[in-house]
C-alpha cells in the first residue's frame, strides 16, 4: 500500500511544481532548492505582468534589443519551469550517477555560500542586462525638460535620480551594465583563448619556440598595461569593437604563464607518452589531451579576469577613452559625476557601487572555484 500512496503523492508534487515551480520542492522538504526556484519564478512572473504592454508590442515595433529581451524572458521562464520538474526526479537518479572529479568539485563549490551568493549576483546582473528593455523605466539617452528634470535626487519617479541633462540614472546604469558586462565577458574570452593556446604550445613544444613565446610574454607583462591601452585606443577610433579587442589582446600573458607551467608537468606523463606512441598528431595531443587537463586554473583565471577587465574598461571610460557618448557605460557614468559628488552624489555613487558589486561577485566565484577545483584544498575542507 505504501508504494502506490507514495507514487500518488509524488505525482501530486510534480503537478504542483508544474503550476508553481519551487512549491513542490517546499512540500517535500527541499527548502534550499525552493528558496531559489520559487522566488525566481515569482520575479519572472511579476516582470511579465509589469512589462506586458512592452512584451505584446515587440512583434509590431520591437528592435533587436527587444527581441533579445523577449527571447531571454521566455528562455528563463522555460528553464526555471523545466528544471523544477526535472529536479524532483533527481533522487531516483542520484544512485546511478557516476562520481567524477568535476562532480566532486561542483559539490564542494555548492558548500561555499559566499561563492553561491556571488554566482547568484552574476546571474541576476546578466539577466538584468538582457532584460533591460523590459526593466528600464526610461530611454537612457532621452533628454526631457532640463529645467524641470536636471539633477533630481533619488525618488519614486527616478530611483537613482537624474543627471544634468535630466536623464534617468537607473536606466543609464542598466544600459551601461550591458556594455560593461559584455566587454568584460568577450574580452576575457579572447584573452583566455589566446593565453591558453600560447601557453599550451610553449609548454608542449619547448626549446626555441618556448623561449621565443615566453620572452614575448615577458615583454608584454613588463610594459605598463594602462599606458599600452591608452596608446592603442588613442591611435584608433573609440569604438566598442576596438576597446574589446584591445582589452582582450593585452590580458593573455598571465593565463599563458599559468597554462605553460601546467603543461610542462603534464607533457611527460604516461597518457601523453601513450598518445605519442599511438602516432597522434601534435595538434590533437595539445587540444584533446593537454588543454582539457589545464582547464581548472584557466576557469579560475577567467572568473577573476572578467572583474579585472570591467575595472580596466571603467578606467578607460573615466579617462574619456571608452565608448563615445551618448553610449552609457559604468566608467563614463562615474566620470560624469566626479565633479558633482557634493550636490549630486547619486550620479557617480550608483554606477560605482555597481562596479564594486560585480567585481566582488566575480572574485567570490573565482575563490570558490579555486577551492573546489584544487584537490589539496578539497581534502582539507
């Protein structure tokens, strides 16, 4: 009798989870999952209700940004709904799941609450950037009656106040996040890719190739990066593409040195010797056997690098070398308010707090990944 009753109870729980994701987890006592899924579902539903006039208008007059926001919203709703239903079936599958080093690392990462908080902040920030057309209350570059709306303090109509041209600061911070976070992610992807490949080639080839690549890496490291960035940006047009490429192509040396050190210890291991004995080509050995085994430090370097790149982009924008106005970025928003810290503190404070928050979140995630992916630290924990 207990089997059918238990199966019926589980069926009702799954049905409830289909209607309200996270509520089924709460009923079966899985409060940690419910604390994430249920608020996420409620926030998305509230966003749909609040932005419904904009949502229904996207097929008629929507731009590419609106379509991206609509696709992101639909994907987020489907992801929360589908994962909530799938996650209720995981206990039955947990016994059959193979234990791997990555699974152990992720289990260790989930025990780090600070890292989870940082990861949650990062996910919320990137979702906010993609959903900005549905969240931002005003056009970020629209100038209204300056005499009436200039330098208004934070209020119910303008949560972050307005700037000297009467533009809503909340909207500008949200749209600025799209630029800053996108530059940070793309530039770090470029630097990690270049650094990993050069480090793997230098460590595997050795000899003159290793010496030439590492002397070039040392030369790039020795040159002051900020001076190099200012020089390159000053020589070319100030555009998002140029700034992203410059930031990405000047950050790779640190990753190169990390990967080279790991590859030097791996290239003499038995599985690499076996790959050579089987006649595998050098490209296959590097890409299929060496690079996957150095991903752990590369992932940590990437998470820390995104925060560093965002700070560098903010510094360039603060020096008027970032994306040209009226494009809002966190850096030029801080620069706009540097001369008004006493009578209009909100102009620089809120974008500055956003920079601090996102860099802190990435650093927390990087520290959590370092602790989880390092076997020595795992055994100590």
